[in-house]
């Protein structure tokens, strides 16, 4: 029996992984893709031409950065579906607008005009019946302290130098955002319930839940 049959995960599934910075999305993305022999769509940090500048001057670069992320993730989303699925994606496109753009607008580091321009572009590109959504969004959650520790250990200077208040604000917003997210089925996982670094096999119960979430939703659709 193949692993796809074992957990009832279609070979053409598209799985996206969401959660705050440093919570463990990339690690989870690679572990799931490896088990399912799926392709990954990784968020590229080193080649992002705006990210470091943005962390040094939010006001100056927040619009440029959001447009860049929107273009990159839109192209990736298109690629995943054009290739017929079988992908795990490191961070969903929905967090760009629901978390980041909104947070910078609310905090005054993105202007009203820029926010309007960005959100109308996002809505026109993504929130249309023509744009396919993932089969499941895995939401990883953890305590603020664990996340701050992970950001420090990972060691990207631009993130290490960012005040804790930024991560705290983001952490609170994520909880709100996920509780109101309805675009595709959600599977919530807490970082205390697995450890992919010490115990790679702890991905197995996650695969089981992925299959259940995808199929639970398909059954609901056919009732
Ligand atoms: N289960 C885990 N236990 C301990 N550390 C972890 C775990 N998963 C990820 N990490 C570490 O936390 C840091 C952030 O993980 P990463 O996957 O890069 O997060 P994200 O993609 O969400 O920013 C990395 O240093 C990674 O090695
Ligand atoms: N849409 C975004 N706006 C601002 N910053 C963002 C956005 N998407 C990702 N980021 C930042 C946050 C991190 O510093 C890096 C990579 O994210 P990670 O959660 O570590 O994968 O990009």
C-alpha cells in the first residue's frame, strides 16, 4: 500500500503550511513533501530584494515588499495547479494580506492609498472563482516565547534585530486570523505535539490528520 493510500491523501493534493515567522513552516513543508514524494514550493528569503531593506525601514518598503510577495506567491500558486498538484507550500498567499499588509496598514507603516491598491490587486488576482485554493491549510501554532526563541536560534540578523513587540503583535493577529479563515479546510497543529527534528517519524500522525481533513471536507461537499 502506498503512503497516499495509507492516509487517503490524493497524489494531486495541494497542501499549504501557515503560521507566524519562525514557527516551523519550512521544516514541516520539507518533512511532509519528503514522506509523500511531493514537490515543495519554498518561500525564498535570501533572494528577496526588499526584505532586508523592509526590516530597516517599514514605511519606505512595505508596499514594494507586498507587491513582490504577491507576484512571487501568485506565480507559485499557478505553477502548483498547472503541474497538477502534488505540492506542499511553505506559507500561504492568504497570510500576506490577512496578516502582514493589514498589520502594517493598522500600525501606520503602510499608507491608506498603498493598502487600498494592494488589497484590490490581491482580491482581483486571488479571491476569484478562477483561482484554485489548496486542499488543506496546515496552521502551526506555538507560544510566543517558543517562537521568539526559534527566531533567535535560526539567526537571520534582520529578524533578530526586530523588536519583540513586532512578533507579539503578529502572534496575536495570527490567532484571530485563523479563527476566521474559511477559504479552504484548516488543520491546526501545535508545536508541542510533534518534533520533526528529534523524531522525524512524528510526521506520521500529521499525515493521518491531513488525510482526514481533506476527506472530511470532500464528504461534506457531497452530502
Ligand atoms: N520541531 C522543532 N523543534 C525545534 N526546533 C524546530 C522545530 N521545527 C523547526 N525548528 C527550528 O525553528 C526554526 C524556525 O523553523 P522554520 O521551519 O525555518 O520556520 P518558518 O519557516 O516557519 O519560519 C529553525 O531554526 C528550525 O530548525
Ligand atoms: N507578506 C509579507 N510581508 C512582510 N514580511 C513577510 C511577508 N511574508 C513573509 N515575510 C517575512 C517574514 C520573515 O522574515 C520572512 C520569511 O518568513 P518565514 O515565516 O520565516 O518563512 O519573510
